[in-house]
C-alpha cells in the first residue's frame, strides 16, 4: 500500500511476516493492521536497493 501521510512523506505498507521490524522497516501495528511493516519515505534517496528488496520480497510472498 502507498499512502500519502503528510505533505512531506508517503508511507509504504507491506506484509513481510517472517521479517523482524528493525530500523526504518518498522512495525505497522499502529499504522494499519492489514500490514506487518511500514517504511516512511521522505526523500528520493529513500528509494534504494534495501527498499527494493523488501518490496520484491513482499510481492513474492503475495503469490
């Protein structure tokens, strides 16, 4: 899920059940209970290889 959360931030919600929430890959429990994790995007530089990996994993797990 992609959600514009403020005028300077979008949030990405993902389901990555077996992945621990650490650092910028945070728990989505208080964000949206349909997702396990959230990543806050505030700059183009946040769209990096680490995020691409999480998105690829979430997509693969979705079947």
